[in-house]
C-alpha cells in the first residue's frame, strides 16, 4: 500500500491567508482553530464567530475540540459564546454532552450491576455448595447436624430447613 498525505505547518501561514484562500468555511474554521487553540481564548473570538455560522453538528465538534484542548472554565467559555452569538448552539452542545454522560453512566451502571450479580452468584453458589455438602454429611453419614452446621459455618435452622426441603 502506498499512502500519500499532505503535511504543512500552519504556523507559517497567517490567519488572514487561511480565510482568504480557503473557500470552505468548515475547513478554514477547523484549520484556524487547530492553529490557534492554545492561544488565549479571547484571541479565538474571530474564529468562533465563523464557527457559529456552521450547522449544529459541525459547531458541536469544533466546540468540543476547544473544550478538550483548552483548560477553560465553563463560565469563561459561556461568556465568550455569548459575545460571539453562539448561545443558541450551546444548548446543542450541552445536550450532546448530557447524552454522552447518560450513556457513560448507563454503561458503568450495567458493568457494576453485572459485577455485583456475579459476586452475588458466586456467594450463593458457595452457600449452596456448603448446604449440599452438609446435607450429605448429615443424611448419608448420620453426623450430628449441630456439629456439621458449625463446621460449615451455617446456621442450624438454615441447615434443618434445607434438609427438610430436600427430603
């Protein structure tokens, strides 16, 4: 396989040249954002003004890129969005993050439930194994129920009920 790619250093290109020479708004906004994302958030305002003109899906992707790559407080980000008239896009972004959070929470809940279920099943299996072994010792070998219950760490009443249910 022969892969070809284009690699260029955006630091050598001025922002206004990217805006002037790239007609695709999403591409120019993406390049400008990647080039400038580590600068002060206030310097990104002109780029953010371009981003909010895009469709919601693209806006959300680019806003997520900013939030992931910048150490920025929620209040500061909201303030900047209000300044660039992106507040209507913020609800889309917030909803997407909320949905991701719900999905992640659900997956974690399922995993924890699965682990607890296995743990509970193992405990129940051990308990049933003890009861069955104690049952055999009492019924087949006629050993004293109280001694076997004690040896297996079982309650006498519990063992009696188990034996009665088995007979």
